[in-house]
C-alpha cells in the first residue's frame, strides 16, 4: 500500500506540476511569495487580472504584468480560461502598480480534462529509451514516455532512480502519435507507517520520547530523532505539552520501538458557541454565515464530522433566515469548524404542529440550548 505521506505529495504536484509540466521549485523561486492553487473563476483582460477560487472557497484576485511568467497550457492572460485549474506564485503588496495587492510572478494553468491520471505499480524501467511501464490495480499494463519537461517527485529525481516494484502516480497527455508523455511522475517505496492520534500524556524531550492516549484508552510511546518532522504548533519535541492533541506517523524499528516520522500537535481547541440567523449558505464551499443578535457575522465551515440536528440533516437543507446554534472549534488558520449545528425555521414561521414531522424538535430553536 502506497503511503499517505507520498499521496499527499502527489496531490500537490498533480494539480500544479502535472497540469503544466513545470513547478515553482524549478523557477528559481526567490522566496517570500504567496502561493495558491484552485479553479479560475474569472478573467478580466482589460484590468489585467483574474480570480482563483481555492478548495476552501476562498477567492483570490491576481494581477499580471509584462514580467509575469506563464506555464502549462497558457502563454499569456488571453489564454487563461474560466474552469481551468491553476497554480499561482505572487508578490504580496507590490508597489509598482497602485492598488495591486497580489502581482503574479508565475501562473501555471491548464484544462484538467486533458490529463490522464494513473496510479499503480512499476513493472519495467528503461532509462536509456526513456520509457517505463506501470500496472494498474485492475491488471492493465500501460507504457509511458518521459522527456526533458517531465517532473519528478516522491523518492525520485529522474527516471534513473525509478525501481521495479515501486508504487507510482502519473499524470500524462496523449501525443499526436498516440504515445503517453509523462508530465509528472511521483514514485516511492515508503515502508508501512503506523498512524495514531490522541492526547499527549507524557513528554521527555531529554530522552526524545513522548506518549499519547488514544481514543480507545490505550497508550502508545514514540521516539523521535533528527529525521522526525513536526507540524502544527511545534517545531521540536521541546515545545510539546501534556494535554495537547497529537497525530503521529511512525515506523517500527529493529528493536520494536515506534520511531516517529511525522508529529502534528497543537493545543486542544476551545469550543466556541454561537447562536443567530443564517444569512448565507454556500454548499459547494462547505460553509454558511451566521449573523448574531449584535450584528456580528461569523463564517462557519462544516466537514464530514459535523453533526446536524433540528430541521436540517446537512448543509444543503439549511436556508437563509433560519435560526441556528453552533458549537465550533477554531482551526490553526483561524477558521471556525462546526462540530454541531442545530437549525430550523423561526418558531413564528413553522407550520401547525399537525404537519410537523415527529423527528423535529417541538420547542422553538431560539430556546434550544447547545451541549
């Protein structure tokens, strides 16, 4: 089984590298750039700008000038199409053009419908001929070519590094001759990882180890070394605190110990409770706006773990003007992610009790108290 740690890299590369056959890293990035990936939703040639909607629903506006570089299926802003996927690197607060907040340095874009995406196991590698073969999970064998524009990720930097038996993800386009030319190839042979999450119950930074208590009540001890990577609110084991939430990906070493490869930890988020009126619902972006009695407007996000009660079983059933109560937690990026949403029509707008389904609470939503 190909590891999620490699699959996450695939996802990132296949949206930028694969679409264009190039990458930010290959452009001698000077650093300090704002990066974004998403779908092009507007192109304004007269104003020299376009808008990009990210996967979380955020809309960003980018301006271009004579120094903006274009890659992939576009050579200028005129080629950019609404609906295409794009990756952008931009300067923030550039002062060369008045009113321009984000000036694009690099735009990588293309039509994702043109891409052929495949995952499977490598069965043949011929660096001299610039070809390799991949077997899909259904047993189908496919042959791919590489050239100087092919980009690599995972555990390889060129076709010479690729090994038979490794798992791989490929993004390619069909040439006019009918061959499959590789745009991006991501492959590796990562060992099986043991993953767990829970609450930190002990930390001994001096000896490089910590413990977490998992949801089932069991405790696991992990060891770290100079190769352990950290994310969240810590950059080393010295910063970890008892009581924090942690997720760990680890390898079992020769002594049977769990050696942490990746540690993601942060303080336990506080629950935020709010009640108000639903003022906007964006199902596609997985969010809605809640206007409180004091006029404050909160943007509330939902995910597959959000529980719904009241008259809406999911976000698509909620309506503007409904009353809603929310229990949410603030994420590392400042977003409010709902854990519970209780919603329904204001009591004055509800039909007679005879027509109300038994499963709907009979008390006005205004009087419902959140857990």
